[in-house]
């Protein structure tokens, strides 16, 4: 019951170790925007399990502590961002509204927001599940053209104006940003570009897989100058140890040095794995300190849980043809591999494998590391696949 470790999707670990640089970077962004200084929006990238969502949620908390308006969405490949962004900005303005001295300014913005949301294609088809609980009539002639790039730019500018009235900012957080549709990414970049020129206090903070910068770059050539990029990876040895030691000490429990060595070898510094192995080692250790023998006994159970929940759940989403493709990738090693080499391993022409590759990219199981190279989005996935029967 006292186990402090939290190996869950997006769950904040008890000790957020090894992310001081990113937290300081975001602190600078918040401070500069608050002072009316020009500042770029921010994008965090990395593999699955390195803590992108945790960092995004921490950034959101930091913005809320400064009394900013905040909203968050999780992008989906099949969904336009119009309705989710409308819902997120509605939440952000609701956070600001009680402090605003001009209710008519809030109502004016809500009318624009409602008009923006109602231009969503899913609304016309009756497939949208979000209905804006806004008691003002939809505005006309603002953010309602049906062109997302125009509408999003106008909506962001109007939202930023409301924040300016209060001397604060608005932060829109987008998780799984690589899944935003191409046209929507283009509109998002254009809206951020306009804000960067006008100095409006609204920022977009995205998180996504390692190829997100190339997705943004393909959309707008100026995107590399539009965002501040932060690539996060596995923890170094000191940070990984702190992630285990500090929560345990608060519960009066210690680790032997040999146990920490074994845990680092097993988890390889990946934050999700650190939590997973730490949790099972805690549960199975009979007393403090937790020893290397406790780690050896607990490791198979931790690996089994990862095989089912972390690796297996993703593997099950793949079709037989996609699984063959991933098994071929795994036989070639754990580094990014050439698509031509995967085709050779399967005895097929590269063009005949394009549908399987593209589908795996859309499912978020692999990504294009650079032109002609692909890699798994999940650390140690190749090792997991090599242990599976074909």
C-alpha cells in the first residue's frame, strides 16, 4: 500500500528526476510571455515511455500556478482539431473569466468561439460528441469562414487579447501532436506564426514522437524557427537512481548499491521502465534495504507485466502483415534500419511493403527516423519481438 512507484500512462512519478533543463526552459517561456517579450511556442519529442505526457502535464500545472488560462487536447489521426481546440480554449477562458472586469469582452469571445466550433465538419454530420455549453449567440464574420487556417488565427488572436486584458497568458497543450492531420498542422503553424509576430500571449505546447519536427517542417518551412524544441530521452544514471531513492527514503526504505546497479541495467534508464521495475522490486522485497537478490527475483514479474501491458498491447494492434514487417525490423537490430534492408529480409520489393510501413507509422508503432530509415517508437520493442514466436 505504501509503494510509491507509478508505472502508468501519463502518471507523474513521485520524483520527476532528470528533467530540470526542460522545466527551466518552460519557466523562461512563461516569464518572457508574461513580460510581453517575443517567445516561441514549445515542442517536446521522444520515444514512448520517456515521460512526454508527464512533462506536458507538469508544464500545464506551472502555467496554472501563474494564473494562466490552460487547455489540453490529445490529437487523433482521424479527427480535425477544430472541435478539440474549441473545447480546450473554452476551458482556458473559463479559468480567466471570473477575474475579468468586462463580462461583455468574455461574451464577445465566446460568441467567436461558438462560431468557430460550429464550422467543424463532424458537427454537420452529427458525429461530434462535444457540444459547446455557451449561452451566447454565435458571432458572424470572425473565425467562421470554414478555412481552418484563417479561423484558427483569428480565434488565437482574440483569445490572446482576452489574456492581455488580465496581464496573463493562455497555453494550449497538444499531446500526440504528430497525429494532427497535415492540413490542421499547417493551420496551427500559421496561427502560431501570426501570434509570434503580434506578440500575443498565447502559446502552443506540443508533445510527440521523434519525427514530429519533420512533420512540422513538411507543413511550413518556417516551423523550425517557430518552436523551441526539446528532445527528451532516457535518464542518466544519477537521475534514474534519484527516481528510485528519493520516494523510497520518504517511506523509510533504502536500496543497496548492487540493487541500484541491477535496476539500471534492467530499465536502461527509461522512466517508464524505472517505475515498473521499482514497483515490483518494492512489492517482492521482504525488508529494507532492497537487495540485488530482490531485484533478480522481481525482474521476471516486471518483464511479464511490460510484455502484456506496454509491449503486448501495441503488438496486438498490428495486422499479420504489419507484424511480419516489425519482426523483420527486429532481426536487423535495435538502431534505425533502412527500409530497403527490411524488404531484403522479407524477400520483397520495397514498394510492396509501403502499405504495411505507412499503417505502422499511422498506428504510432514505428516512425521515420530520417529519409529511408525507420525505427520503433517504443524502447526495447525489438528485444521484445525477438523473444516472440513468429
